[in-house]
């Protein structure tokens, strides 16, 4: 968000999609660390995508202690990626580079993250999944270490694990509320539903 505008003018300036996505991520982090309940997160996230100005977005985060982005990580760089599906769907599959941290937020929508042909930009990749009345599918190839730390609240969070010393490691965190997060380990190959 722009820092060069005076406060009295900034509150009336129209926000962009990138600003709304950033606030949605801050709310996700606040929910994950216990500052917001799931219902508060649900309510505020819905308001984020209806907000038109910086002032409206500021009201949604004004009472939170926010963690700044990691120092030295360029905005939009390969260290952090976001996949958001609000009443829609989002897919990442095929040949792509997986960032060290991927935040996946599905709100009344669905996300498919297929890491089977992805290149890993770090030894450990964290996939933070937030599924609110939606679903997130994460697929990893055999030979990759997998650890799932997420939880389901009136929803499902599938727990699978695989240990392969020296291999890339994928850690899946977050929560599912009236939704689901599924985690599969399967090889890439023709005939798979995810390859179509």
C-alpha cells in the first residue's frame, strides 16, 4: 500500500487488487496465530474483497499486531507466493517454480496445487492452507519429504507423512473450516485426474 500519501488523503484513495490480497494474507496470519477467531477471519476476509479504499482496508487490520514481510525478501519474488480462490478456482500444476512459502486461501472456492513437476526454490517449502467452506488439494511426488501440521475445524485436514533424508521437504500447515485440505503423494503420469 502506498506510504507517500498524507493520512487524510490515503483513506479515500482507491485500493488495488494487490492491496486486498495483502490484507487477506495479513488476516490469514492473524487467524493462524490466534489474534482472530475463525468467524472473525471469515467476516473480515469477505469485507476485504468488498473494500474500495485504503481506509476501508485499514479498518480491518487496525486492531491487529501485524508481522511485516520477511526482511530482504523482494515483493513478488520467488521466496513467497500466494494462491487465492474466492468463490472461484485456482490451479498450479505442470512445470513451475514453488516458492519457499506458498499461502493458499480458498474461500467458497477450490485450489489445486500440484508439485509433481515443480522445481523447488528452497530445501524446505511451507504451504500454508486456509480453506473456508472450500477445498485445497496438494499433490507431491514420491521421494519428497512431507510433514502435515494443519487442523480441521468442522472440516477435514488430511495428514500424510513421508521422510526422505536429503530430499526437498514440504511442510503443510493451516486449517480447514467447513472445508477440506487433502494431501496426496503420487507419481506424475498420464491417466491421473490431476494430469488432465
